């Protein structure tokens, strides 16, 4: 039997592989604490907001995102999270922002590396969390919610509420439209 993409290879998680997507959504939400409090959306995302950015696994979109938005991010106030495949790209772009990387097998609930990432995100005490992945993935959405950032933003994210509580809708689904709307959110139209 192939390993679960969501859970560590332990017997305690074995039966979760038979859960429906809706049941898994509810389970992760319960584990992440389903409470979502009211918050005030900032007039601009730039400024001194502590920000966690979940980079897209698509290397081209990640590179575009970093090139366009790095100027808005204070390295002391920002934390990047993404696939280990992005590490070389981040070094090539000379990004000075701290980066937490993971492998697909690391980013499964119950893995020691997953628990470490969770602890770091909670300790970072972010005000804003950007989830820039193109596809929702429950363990990462769980991490977004556990970060306790009051403002959790994603693209076309209505179905991921309350993991994400703000949904950006670019003009189209292409990379440049997504970058454009993010730059607008940072106050530079």
C-alpha cells in the first residue's frame, strides 16, 4: 500500500487513509483549533507586519514572487516556507530572508520535521500568512492555521476557510496576474 501524502507512516495514522476529503478537512481543522477570530485587514501589507510566506512549489512562480515582492519584506519580519527544491533558486536570487524547507515526506502530519516546522511557525508569531501554493494541501493548510496569524491569505481560497480567511482573486489564473494582485496588496500599483 502506498504511503499517505498527509500522514507519517505510523499505525496510529493508518486508518486516516480511508477518510474522505471532507472528513480529512474536518480532522485537520479540529487539530488546528477551529476558532477564527475577527481581525482588521491592514490597508497595506507592507510595513512592520510579521509575515510567513508559503512559497508555491512551482519554481517559476516562486522565482517571480520573490523577485517582485522581496523589496516589501523585512528579513527580520519575514519567514519563507517552501519545498527543498526551491533552496538553490533562493540562493541564486540572493534572498536574505530566512527559509524553512521541507520534503514531501517531511510535510506529513506526525513526522518529526513537520512538528519542528509547526513549532517554528508558532514561535514566529506572525500577523500575516501568505499561502501562495496553487493547490490546497491539508497538512500545509494546517500549518497556516496553527501559525495563529490573524490574516491568512490565499488565491481562490473560499473553499479553504477557515484555514485561509482572505481570498485574493486575480484577473486570471496565470502567474503574472497573481503577482500583480500581490504587489497591489503591498501598496504599489
